[in-house]
C-alpha cells in the first residue's frame, strides 16, 4: 500500500515514477491528461500493447525509436507493411522485437481505419465508453487502484471484436488511465487537481 510521495521539488506525486526524471516528466505532463486526438490515441493503445509483460518505463525509454520504426504510428502506412517490413522490425534493436505484437499492430491499424471510415472517429468511439468525459477517482493509495473495471472490460471486448490485438481489460485500463479517460492520480498528488480541471473539447457523440 503506497501513498503519494513528496519529492525534493516540494511536489507530491504518485509513487510509481520514483525519482526517474523521464518517468516523473511523463507523470507530470502526460499521464492522466485527457487525450482526444485520434492518431495519438492509436499510438498509445499500440504502445500499451507492447508493454504487456514489461514495465511502462521500458516502453517510454524506447518511444522515440518506436515512432521512427512505425512511421509515427500513421495507420494508413502501417496497414501496408509487408512481410519484409515486419522482418526488418524484428531486427530493429531499438524497439521490443515481438513478432506477434508487430503483426498485431498491422491488424490494429486496419481496425482503426475501419472505425475512421464508419463514423465520427477513433476518439469519439473510445470516449463514448465514458460518456465523453473523464471519470475522476479519489484514491489515497495505489492499493485502491483497480487493474481493470467493468468499463475497461467492455471496451476491451469491443476492440477485440473489431480486430484490435493486445487489448485485454488490464491493458485497456492502463490505456484509459494514461489518456485521461479516468483520473487515477492519487488525491494528494499535485496532478490530481490539475487533471480534474482540464477543459473538455466539444465533440460529436457517435451513434
């Protein structure tokens, strides 16, 4: 059971970034901030899939390499990846070299493009699961934070049904936390209040 941690800069933070500067910056500026950009959401979902079995800091340290290797996560480019391209990615030391996850990224890109063609977009599709606005939790310790929720289970099932890979309920909940669909900063963390006050853009609800 871990509560928020006071750092040398006088700020209390969730305990998971520790003292790692990169991890602390990610915690302070990205994690829990509502993300509504279609492509950015796709990138984060894919990277969370690559995280499966690993720690997020491992992926975060390789994120720039991933972006370069996967054409900045442009789905229209990824769907055209050939077997030769997949083989090249398997030889790319700067990323996580897992064939199932690499091939799964291609399948997920196809599913993403289908959603984009059918309706108001990937962002609207995902945010509709939380009625278009972040759920603000008030957890005091990390022991209170769930690994998955009924909503993440529902989202996971829908993503799987549409052809996405590596989108189990736990991965999806981590994705929801990171993209601000839920605010799981501990209540005493300085980011909890900041994220709770962020403005929400006007969006079209999908049918």
